[in-house]
C-alpha cells in the first residue's frame, strides 16, 4: 500500500447537505471517494491510499487537474484505490463533486 497526500488552495465554498459524500465501491480495479467538510483555512486536501505503488507522478497529475477544475475550499478528499485507471479516478472525482453540488441545490 502507498499513501499520497496533496494540498491545494481553494476558491469555491462547498456546502454539505449531508455530513459527507461517498461515491464508488472499493473493489478490483475501482475506488471509493469520500468528501468531507474540514477546517483547512480555505484549502482542499487529498489523501490517497492505493494498492498500486510507484504511480505518484500520475496521481499528482490527475489530482492537480481535478483541483484546477474544482478548487474547493475546506474540503478533505479521501481516496481508497484498488487499481483504478486515471480516467476512472477523474470520473469518480467529478461524480463526487456533482453529488456534493446536487445536495447544495436541494
């Protein structure tokens, strides 16, 4: 197992209708993503636990792209990965944000 951690400055406030947002199912070739509110002085943190060791540069590129597209403030992102491809990671991250924003509109 490998653990990677990233921190980004955010500009978009996130209002959680529920205590957290969980998408995905941890299983072979997939991942789960948890978004939680956190007092981070306007930052977003991302913690990844992955079974696929040695892919830090790919994770960094995928997460940096996500942070540019969704610069959330005071949000902790936790990713538990079982070997998902970068495309699946991006789709799940977008799904998590869409779920969060749908709750914000409710």
